C-alpha cells in the first residue's frame, strides 16, 4: 500500500505540531507505522492522501452515526454557513436542538451547550460542587472524561484511594480532590461513600466505559450506583459523550433504565462538528450563570453550524426503525466475527453492545474491569491493526479504543470486514 504522501505530511507535521498530531492517539504510536492523513470521507468509507480507501470503524471516535458526509448534515451546515458562521448571540438553532435533547434524554430538564466533551465534564463538575457545597469528586478507574486536571487522575494502591496525578502538570492538590474506585465494584463505592460521603459532590462515570476498551456494566451495577448516590445525597453524573444517542435515542440511561442527576454529552449532537453539552434537573441547572452563581461561558458555545448539524443528525436518528436497523448491523457483525474466533479460542475475545465493539487479545473469558483490559496483549493488537489496515479496514489505532458501526455500513462492508479479520488473524497468529 502506497503511503508516501501520508509519510511526507507526517514528517512536516512533526516539525510543526507536538508529535505531529493534535490528539495523541492519532500518532499511531500504539500500533506503529505511519498515521494515514485522510483526504475525504463518504458513507462508511474514507480515503487518504495517497488514494487508499478504507472501511472506517473509527467514525471520528463515534459521532458519525450516519457515516461520513451525510447529505442532510452537509446541507444543514452549508445552508447555515451561507447566513453566517458565528454570531455570539442567541439564535433559533440552539433552542431547537435543546428541545430535541431534552425530549430524548430522560434525566435532562435543562441543557447548556459548550464546545467539547472535556468542557462539558469540567462544567458539570463545577456545577456539582456549586450545588452541593462539597469539594471532592469520585471517578471510576477505567472511565475517561477528557483532559481537565481533576479528571487526569489514576488510582492509587487501594480499592478506594485518593487519586494521584496521571499527567505532568496536574498538581497533587488538584488530584487529591478526586477519589478513584474500581468500575463494577459496588462494595468499594459503598465503603468510600460511607466514609467520605459528606465531602463528596458527585460520582462521575461512563455508564458503559468505551475509552479503556469496552467494559459492560455488571447486572444491577448502575442501579446500585444510583441507589448509593441517593442514599448519601451525592450527585450522579453520567458521561454519555460516547453512549449518548449511540445506544439508543435516550442514551445509556434509557437503555439501562437508570437516571443520573447530570449528564454530559458531545460528539453525536454536533453531527461531527465540535460540540458538547451538559444538562440535568432544573434545580441543579438553575445554579448556572446568569440564573445562579456557577460561572461558565464561551464565545462559540451553541455555535450555529454545530447546532444545525446536530439538528439534522438527531432528526435522522429519531426516524422510525433507525436504532433497530443499527442493532441488526451490530448483530450481523457479531454473527460473522464470532465463528472466526473459535479457531483462536483462548487467545482473542470479541465483545460488543449495540453498534459499539472491541477486539481483545487475551486468554480471559470476559472483560469486567480495567485491570482485565490492562492484561491484554497490545503488541498483538498492533499487528492485527496493521494487517487490517493493509486489507482496507480502518480500526481505531489503539487496543484501548473501541470501534463503531454507522447506519451507512452495508452488509457488503460487514462481510468484507469479516473476511479481513479472518485473513489478518491467519497472518498474525
């Protein structure tokens, strides 16, 4: 496969951008080789600067649930851009999208739009602290919530520990306001809340962790977290930047029937444009300026291009049978992949939920915690990634990331991918 133009661009980029990229995982350090510089995308595929085309399962890390350059989204952006790209004033698109989000997501009564998932989380945490008058936050080991200082925290040595900085530039003082417990361990959370509940503003988690592999919640786990938070008057925040409008129109909270107090959203609600949002109960959201004392602002918050794209996106996902069709694609994908892995039983594991999936190179029978993911063979995943890339299938360039199906993926795409999986495993195993 010719990659000369990508190689040339990457060399130029390395002189101009840290690591040659604007987000670390794009540099292909986890999988090796040259990152592909993408020229254009349409439907389920994209094409790099050298003219190589790939069936894409990264889908811009999840938001392109309609595929690349969906006609309705592109037209909405075009029409809006012709009338202006940014006003710094209220406009009708933010009102319309707010109505759609509130009608869809069970726990949201009011919503505030921002520009990224990280900004949504940062703002939701500040709001939780302002509402409760408490300082500490609990996060779950293995859940990712963007790069705000108090979220770049790793677990210490105990089951329920004060966090330690997980990045240079994060102070110990900042990190120690964040407590870390294992995901899928209700006992650890219960013990922490029993001891520290009066100091804790909120528990934040991905209801389905999708940034450290795919980790499914144990039966009753999310309901148990909800019960514990209610018992100790601690706010529960669901980070649905990935699962929102992906597991269903109402997100993971609708899918599992568990309502948080606050929800963070992103990705899909901008139709592929930069966007984030946080929302929740009226009494909590009324604390945000200009109604209340919790300050948050942004010139590009509610940007008309992003709002228009989001409206077009969510109109499509709201259409009859959309999620059932997407579910059927996920089931077909699993039905073709699973038999191929029988030959390598005890060496590779495939897991999925609806349109999200993940490959693990491991002898484990089930992935329940982040420690299970850490035990997987990432060097073997790197070989698998390269073999799939050479066969025209683009997976997210890290064994810690998940893959996404879109409504644009066809049966032919899925069948070609299954064939590529078979040939790739034959090559590397």
